[in-house]
C-alpha cells in the first residue's frame, strides 16, 4: 500500500497544546495509539505509524491507559521464548 498524507486545517490545531516542532510526531503517536486501541491495526503497524520501537510504544500505551492486545497464544509463545532463554542461559 502507498503512503498517504492527511491535510489538517491549521486553525483546527491552533488551540492544541503541542509545541509546533513536535506537532507531526505527536499526531502520529496519537493516531497510532487510537488505531491500536480500536483494534484496527497491530502493535507492529502502530509502531511504524508512531515512528517508535516496541518498548516506547508499550510505554505510550501505558501513558494513555490502553491495554495491550495479548491472548493465550501470545502467552504460550512468551513461555516458549522464556524456556529458550533459560536453556541458553
């Protein structure tokens, strides 16, 4: 899929309490968190939109009170990975 650009009217953001030099990065983070919250994109996709790594995105989720999408299969994979780390220890 091709990249897309959004046009946001400047007057709509005039009252935003975001410094101008951080506006683009903050809007990307906000969009990524909201799309993830709604279950519309994966964590990896959200990281790409936000322009941050997994750990920083998880921190953002915590800041906004968003629970991570984590199911039984994720838990099983984590247990397998933990067993591998311990074995290689």
